[in-house]
């Protein structure tokens, strides 16, 4: 492996197509459910006005109305997360060369991509490799023989995250081979 030709890992076309189908399906179902909830909220508002005009208690109607609005907001938030997942799967590139490993999340603003695990980690600072709840994690750490400096501390705090790539096994084997300070916790 030379520095002029890095290995590039990204999700396969089948993985990307599945992510597009899942996102599109969730948007179709979500929009249909949202329209049904909006219709229900309009009906509840009519019932609420009628109950207020007659003088009946309206506590239950208010509770159902508030729960319906909260469900609409939760559904919208889930749709945003499905879109974010699609953008992460579609735009993730993992570059591996002799210098280290780089994760790029294209299609996202730089600050958001950085928070979601984009960045570069030199091989000597790769200290742990984990499977998180959602992401595959590469965590940085200070090598035992490295004197602490600002650059070393910044590399030691780096955590790279990726959602999925094709040939993940090959990527893991390259990381195991190239990382001299990689440790495993029990």
C-alpha cells in the first residue's frame, strides 16, 4: 500500500439502494401518518369547541390533543433521523493509506460531519476499535512512548465513526495490521 493510492471503503451499491428504499418508505408512511394525525387534530379541535360551548369537561380532549401534537413532532423527528442516516450511508468514505485512516461524511456541513465522526487518525494514535450502538468506532489514544503535546493530545481525543461500509472485514484487518498501539478491552 502506497501513499499515492489509498484504499477507499464505502457502502456497496446494494447497501446504498437499501438505505434509499428504507428512507423513502419511512417518508411515505410518515407523511401518511402525519396527514391522518392532522385530520384527527382538526376533528379534536372541533369537538373541543363544541364541548366548551356546551360546558362539558374538556380535560380528556386536551390530553388527546396534546398527545396527538407530540406524536406529530416525534414522527417528524424520526423522519429527520432517517434522512440523516441516508446521508451518512450515501456520503461515507473511509480512506486508508500509510499515514492513517480518514473518515469523510460528504453531504453534511463540516461541523456536523466532525461531530458525527469525520476526521483523520494517524496509525500510531489508533488505540481502540469498538462496535457502538449505531456506529463502528475508532478511538484515538496517546501511545505509551509519545511525549504529550498539543497535536498528540488532539489526535488522542479523536474518535472516528462510520455507519457501514462494504468489506468491513477487510477494513478491520487493515486496521489491525497497521495500528501498532491498538489495545482490546475485556
